[in-house]
């Protein structure tokens, strides 16, 4: 894990695009605005959904949980 992973952990983001089982999520923090890929295990994500960022599973891809 690098610094970005710790900054994003447990932050809230908004889904801005969905392709297959992966969603593009925009997260705003005090350190800046990040665009990451998110995978949700327990449901289908739609544009506009809010998610909580979890652990990194691959390069710039994180587990996300719909809130």
C-alpha cells in the first residue's frame, strides 16, 4: 500500500461511470480529487451512487461498498 491507498481508505466517493462490474469513482479529499476504479461485491452500481472506499485489490482498483 502506498500513501494514496491510506488517504482513500474509508473515504466517500461518487460513481461517475460504470463498465461491466467495475465503476469509475471520483473521491474528493483534503489532498485532492482522485479518480479510481471500484469493484462492489454485494450489488450493482449505477452512475450517481455514493460508495465507501475499501482496500486496494489491484493497481488503482479498490473494493467499494454502496452506501
